[in-house]
C-alpha cells in the first residue's frame, strides 16, 4: 500500500496524538485535516506492514538509529524494535488494513 506520512513538526493538535500521522496516499483527510505547512513535511512510501513505516524513519535504512548490540540492545530483535517504534505513528482509519 502506498502511504503518505506527515510529520514530525506538526501542529500541537496532531503532535498530541503522535509524532507522525500515516494516511493512504491520496486520502481526502490529508488536504482536509492538515495545513499546507504540515503537508510540506510528508513523504510517500510503498509499505506492506506497519513496521515498514517505522523502518523508514528509525530503522537501519534511516542511518542506524538501531544498532545491534548497541545502546538499544534491550530489544530482543530488530523486529521488536520496529514494532515498539510504531507507537510514534498514528495510523489513520484509511490504512487500517495494514498490520
Ligand atoms: Zn486518511
């Protein structure tokens, strides 16, 4: 599914919900619910699951926020780490089929 992720510098109203907001690309709520400034801080990603979204922002591909055996070794696995980071993201109803 192609998603549009808005953030991280959103209005306090959105920030209170989550750092990043995830919508299906083209969702009407993006135009309706976010200011133009907020919409300039968005990226489109093709993802298969929720953890893929976290991967783009916090994973190895984002420059090593997670380092195996490093400061984040409290995580039993990379998958668990990504799963935990998913809480930084609010998944809107339009992407509810993403697991
Ligand atoms: Zn939406």
